[in-house]
C-alpha cells in the first residue's frame, strides 16, 4: 500500500532544499517580432486590430498596445539579412478580440494589408481563423 502525502506534508526535492521559492510569471508582458517596414506594420496593426503606439524604445523599436492596455506587441525594424515572418520555428500568435465575427475581422485584416491563411473549427466546434500580417506572421483569431 502506497503512503499518501498530504499537501501540507509535501517534501522539497533535494535540489530545492535550502533554496528560495521560484519566482513565478504572472503572465506575458509583450511579444517582440522583427518587421521589414516599421511604418507599414504600425499601420497594419492599428487598422487590423486597433492597436496604438504606446511608446518607442529607440530607433526602429516601438511597442503597440490595445486600448484596454495590458500586454503589448513590440515591432522591431530589421535589415534585409535578418529573419522576419515564420522563419526560425515560430508558429503563430493570437489576439483575443471583442467580437466573434470572423468574417468581419478577416475583411478588416485584408483591408489593412494582411491575408486569410485558413479557417475552420478546432475539434469540430471552436471556430478559428488564421490570418497573416504583411511580413507573413500568422495570427490566430
């Protein structure tokens, strides 16, 4: 018969004995992506998702924020020899939107210079759409 250890009796692993408790993340602060044309990307994320320039962190690096604040999207202008888009193992990121009308959002993205990549239902029941920004980053709606 196995002995059950109640939560208050849990023992620290030998590696943790005498160590401080780990610092825990409270959430994401920002997503930082490389872009080819900073002005184009600022316009796209403003028109497609209503993000506003929050602040600049130097030449070629700005942080865009949603109206509700919270997390931010850092746009970093890079040269022609540096990767942008889906290069390097990046898959996609997602936006939590104030509407569930994918048709409307897709039209807004396309008007802003993006494109529809695919759409469907996860597990046959949860609608999704993947769109791409002008640099090719895939965004889930």
